[in-house]
């Protein structure tokens, strides 16, 4: 009996340590892309000395990393690997990946898939254009709701309860569209199923985005084609727009969704 108790104690300690480490990883995710030790400790409700000790172990295993210039902490490559493995199980990613390659080859522009994450529209798969100069869109990037074509599609087709907080926060920022302008953009998008943007998120960079629907009319993700002027004009009735809508329709049908013909 004594031996069993002695064996159980280390197991409990390991479980507790794993729970603490998980809480700290979640805190790093909540405060991404980077945070100070004091802010992280306050966020997870632990002493800074304890958080620092666990961070050192997470850094050693590549689940966390520290910026040498700022001393701030963020998620490391191992955490990204685990996150991408989990994302890879999502049906929308599996279905979209091969179609995204075909779309990229068809329009010769960078194409990506975004899903709705904890912090808003999140890029989960990218196919870079096959050319000497490409636009770098990173997996894990979080895009603005009202300041990107991708975000505007989420704003138009997700339930209001999911987007309201982020929308109100962004509307308070300089340059955000007023209520009337946003309403007009949303109505047009719901009618045409495509959003075109010229230099909104980045000067000289244009984009086209279209929704992906799953069964029950649920928005499963957003496809975006992005390119630089003058080669990519991102007109809503151009060849790239037609290719994007064709691809979005094919993916939606495979996922049991409905994508109306224009």
C-alpha cells in the first residue's frame, strides 16, 4: 500500500505540472503574438517566478520562444506544429487544400483560406503564386474584420453574435467605414457573393474574397486571391473573380453547402 501511494504522488505531480504548462500555453495564445512575463503571469493568475520557470521548460521543448530584443514571450514552432495538426483535421482545410492549388495555378496569384478563430479571421492555408516576387501571407495571420476583403465576408455571413464585439472595436478606429457604408457593402456582398478590395489593407495590394458554405448554410471559411498592382486589378467581374467563385462553389457543394449561381 505504501509503495502504491509513493508511486501515485509523482503521477499527480506530473499531471499538475502538465495542467500548469497547458494554462501557460493558452495564455501565450490569448496574448499572441507576444507578451511580457508580468502580463502573462497576471493573465494566468500565477506568480511571475512560477511562470518563468515553466516558460524555460517550454522554450527548451520549442513550445515557447523569447524575443532577444524585447524579452517578450510567444508561442514557439512546436506549438505551431501541434496547432496546424489540429487545424488539419478540419474538413474545410482538407477539402480546400487541393482546390486552392488549382485556383493558384489558374490565376497565378497568391491564394489562401481563412477560418474564424478566437481573434477573428485567421489564415490557415496559403498557396503562394509561382513567380519571382510573391506576396507573403503567413499561416496564423489574423486579418481585420472591416479592413480586409476576407474579414468583410466573415462580417456579412457569420451570425451577428459572433462578429459584433470585433466589429464595434474596429469601427472605433480611424478610417473604419461608417454604418451606412458598411451596410451597403454587406448588402452587395450578400447579393454577389464576392468582395473586392483595392489597397485597403496594404497600398498597391488588391484582393478578392468569396465565402465557403457547409451544410445548413453555415459559413465554413473564406477563400481569398491577393495580388499586387498593376498585374492584379481584382475586378469583381474579371477572370480571377470567376475562377474564385467557381472554386468556392465546388468546395461548398463538396461540403454539403449551397452556393447560388450568380
